């Protein structure tokens, strides 16, 4: 890396432009190119997938041009973006385990529902036979195949996590750190750009809420609050680990689980589990994201993420 860095205003401007570009390209087929509406929901989502992929590639190219990296150091470009093939199991298992603690209430509720279902089977005198196990396994395989062919599942578990983390973490955080922002400041700034990109759902929510501004702003406010919290957490994972896979798997898991369950009328154990899980999450947040767990060495490295010197 060269000694000079980009200015803070240039870094913020580039990040804002990338956030707007991400949204603009998603809507470009109908608003800019004036293409006819897609004939089906699947066609609409495939068009969105292509737009998200294009915007991600453009953002990577923009960062490559802006970041002051010497040509002879181009081999570290993937490392700058956190795209790595080392320490993969740590980048998958540890962030998912940590994120699970935030969903302790949700997991306990699912366990209680499973116990109730099993008790109902026992009360009906149904036994755990070989035929039942075989049927359950077949049903599980069928559900996996169904999810794999579901375009909404591809959006929630593949396209959105990959493209959003590439743009809003891998591209923006190196720019902000290179611009002179401290790691904690970059962690706070990235969710703002992340939330800005989600404002494109405003009109969609407005129509769904029967054109009620109050309901629309309540829904949008809730979504923006959630994106700010998750964006901060994903940025924290990226800065601490220097591994793009860490926020990607956390993003996939959060999309799968939805909002955490804070309480349930069926049992107070859900609230107790949620509080205990959050205490455990805060207690393990720094130890489970320690840079030494995700890197062979933490001295004199060439990362942009600052994990070599960030205590």
C-alpha cells in the first residue's frame, strides 16, 4: 500500500455513490431502460439478481481504482476485500455460533414447539417406526429440493447476503479506513449507507399499508432500525476478522431466523433464554472475534481492516 490515502470526503462520497448505484441498477430495467414488466415473479427476481451482480462488480471495480494500491501489490486485492480461502471453518462456525446467542429465545421457542408436537404424537399412540423415519427423511429431502428451486430462497440466502456484504462491507470499509476513519467510526458509518439502500422499499410498503403514511413510516422505521443494528454487527465482524465470509454467514443465518423472539405467551422461558443469550453474546463478542482466530499472524500484516493494531 502507498503512504497517501484518500480524503474522508472522497471516501464518504464513494460509499454514498455505491449505495445509490446498488439501488439504481436494481430499478434500472423499468425506470431507466424502460423494459416491459417481467411476466412472472421469477422473471422479476432473476432480473433483480442480475442487477445486484452487476452493481457488486461495478463497486469492486470502483474501489480498485480509488484505493491507493500499487500494481505490484495487486495480488493482495482479494485480501483487501476479505475474500479468502484460509480459516474458512473459523469464519463460518464462530460467527454463526455467536449469532445463535442472539436468537436463544427463538431457538427455545422452536424447541418447545417440537416437544409439544412429540407429546401430541405420543398421546395418539403413534410410535417411532422405521416407516415414519424413512418418510420424515424423504420429506426433509423434498423440502430441501423445494427451497433450492425457490427464487425467494435464493434471494434471501444467496444473492442478497453475497452482494450486500460485497458492496456494504468489502468495498466500503476499506474505503472508510483508507480515508482515515477509525474502525469504530467505520462500523457506525457503514450501517447508514446500508439503511440508505433499503429506503427503496418505501413505496412498496406504502402500497401494502393501504397508502397510510403512519403505518408506512412505522414499518420502514422498524426495518431501518434492524438494518442499522445488523449492519453494525456485520461491519464489526468484517473489521475484527478481516474475512468476508464471517458477515456473509451471519447475514444468511439472520435472514433465515428473522427477528429474534423476545417473549412468548406460551412460556416465560423464551424471555429468560433471550436475556441469557444476549448476556452470553456480549460476553463472547470480542473473544470469539479475536483476530488471532482468523489469521496466521497478527503482526506487520498488510490488511486494510486494522486488526493488526486494533485492541
